[in-house]
């Protein structure tokens, strides 16, 4: 990640076109999950929305 290379969160976000708010929201929601877990979580979430 760019932040681990010395850039600030704001600077890294500008590089990948993501706001700080979006970064922190995603971090709070998916912070401890690995990539495949995030994918599974999103799949389950979309299935749950379809059932409602």
C-alpha cells in the first residue's frame, strides 16, 4: 500500500482516486478480512439484499 511507503492517507488516496472518507469507511468495514473473505462477504450481502 502506498501509505506504508511513506505517503499520507490523503496522498495515497489521491493517487488511486479514493477519498479519505471512503478509505476509512472501507477500513472499518473490511479491516481485518483477507481478499477472499471480503469477496465472500460481499456475495452474501448481495444475496441477503435479494431475499428481503
